[in-house]
C-alpha cells in the first residue's frame, strides 16, 4: 500500500480524478483508498462483475456509501454539472441513474471489504518483510469503528445534516460541517428535509466547542479538507458579525487555508428573508476574505399560486427581489456566488412554468456562467422522462447555468 499525492484542485473532468493525499491498496480483485486516519474512503472492483471499470464507491464522513456512475455519459454533465452521477442508498429526488446498490458485486464489496483487507493485513503481519512495501502501515479501521465515528459526528454537531447545498458538488461534497443555527425560518409545507426545531442561532461557545471536536474528528486528514458547510438550513440568518466570526474561526482553527487542496470554500443556505435583510457590508466583508463563498437560496417559484400550494410563506415580490439581488451580487462580487433553487413537478400550476421561463431568460439581460439555478424535483424516487424533457427545454433557453438538484445528505 502506497501513499499517493492526488489532485490538488477539484476539477470537472470526464475521467475519475482522485483528490488529496491517500493510501492505495491494489489487489487482483479491488482497489481500495484510505485517508490519513486509516479509514476507507473509496473502492472499486477490478473484475468483469463490477458494473463499469470507471465507476466507484465512496464512503462519506457519516459512513454512508455513495456509488458514482457514468450514467452512460449521456446527459449527466448537462443535467447535474458533473461528469459522474452520485447514487445514494436512501430515497431522494434523483431523475437519473440506476440501482447500483442492487448489483451483487457492489453489495459484496460493501459487505466484505473489511474481511478481505483484514486478511491481507494479517498476512503482512505474519510476513513482516512484506510491510516494507506497506508505506505508512497501520491497521485499517473496521466497519464498527467507522460506524461509530459517523455517530460521533452527529454528537459533535448535536444535529444532523439532512441536506447539503447543491453547490457543494464543486468540492465533490467533501465538506466539514459546522452548525451555526438550528432549523429554518419558513417551515414550508412541501419540504422533506426540514426538521421540527425552531430557528435558533448557536452561541459562540457552542461553535468553538464544535470546532475543537471537529479538529479531533478529522485529525490527520484535516490536511485534505478545504471546505466548510455552515448548517443547518439558514446560516445566513445569524447576525453578520457572528457569521464572519464563525468563518474566520473555522478557517483558522481547522487550518482550511493550509490544506493540501487548493482554495478555501464556504457553503451555506440562506432563506429569502435572511438574504433580503442582509446588509451589503456582509458581502463586502466576505469578498475581502481569502475564501470563495457559495450561498444557496430556496426561492421555489415566482408564481403565487405555486408558493401557496407549496405552503411556502413568501410573496412573489419577495422572490423577485431576491432574484434581482442575487444577480447583483453575482455580477459584483467575484468570490461570492448566489445560487437559487426552484421546484418543478407536473402537478404545479402552469403559471409556475411560465414564470420560471421568464425569470431565467427574459429577466436576465445577458448570458452568464455564474449564478446557477437548480431545479429540484418535488417527488422522491420517481424519475420521469417528461420532467427531464421539460428540464432540457428550459435549459436551452436559460441565460443562467441550469442544473437538477438531487437531495444529498452529508
Ligand atoms: S425549503 Fe428551506 S426554508 Fe422551507 S422548510 Fe425546507 S429547509 Fe426550511
């Protein structure tokens, strides 16, 4: 097993690119990757039975396996903005992809990777002369310990990240989570990711404690981390000075700007009210920091009938004001990107689709590659051809980058 210095920058390429520093164990049957804490982070099969030679399984920090597929390379990049499609073992609103977790070879890898690797480890221990090629050798952590670590993260945060912002795709969803406020303000009727907690900013003391524990949690692998997600659903709603303080503290204490990975990225959600009430000074201050910030706002619709049907407590004039403010920030702050979410589903009023087309084409004076619009299918695990057809039609006319948003947990 050798230590490898992988790519230093997240890139959108049509071949599998491995990021950060990791160790690799290649056998006749599999390739395994481990992080600097000796935790498995990735694996794929080498035999004929593996679904595709360029597809792999990734293990997240919450100990969830995600299967990255090519999707046959047909339309994946146009649809989600990435060349590889993450497939999840839990229900979500994805419109592409198959059922890789039902594949025998994928199931076998998940169930048997540890006994397989452990047998090799035991073999090496019995034959110490083999250890010299086992650079940085230390026993690999078993599944029970990894599962426990996943639970430990929940304890550290005293919360659970039920959804990541769509923009976290830019760092392959590799973020350090830090909760700066619980819950959200709107509690929209349609939303499947909200929790029952009332909106409540965390104290600085609590944030400091999370950071201390996160430092221990990530340990040696902190060197591979350069991105932070500020949870939960409306980090933008806390006092601007507290938000800036939390970012500064995180960058410093987690050494995000000393990472092996280039750039420092901050991701957060904001509600429409928080965004509209945000003073320009906050954006000036964010722009002055050595970070790139992505803020995702859920507008959902510019049709009042739709907002009412969704039980989203907003008025159309507020949605339009947020849309225009996002355009202004995207044009004037090079290191801040505001992305916007809209829902879509056949059951929504016609007015919703008309307003969506007007917003993404007529209301935008010129074509821009910044300020992505994400369309979020309302239904879970019900891919539909007509929905995809509608998406491509809208995308063709849109003057802003337009993608589908698949709900992904941490
Ligand atoms: S859509 Fe956003 S604001 Fe509305 S309930 Fe869900 S998390 Fe809260």
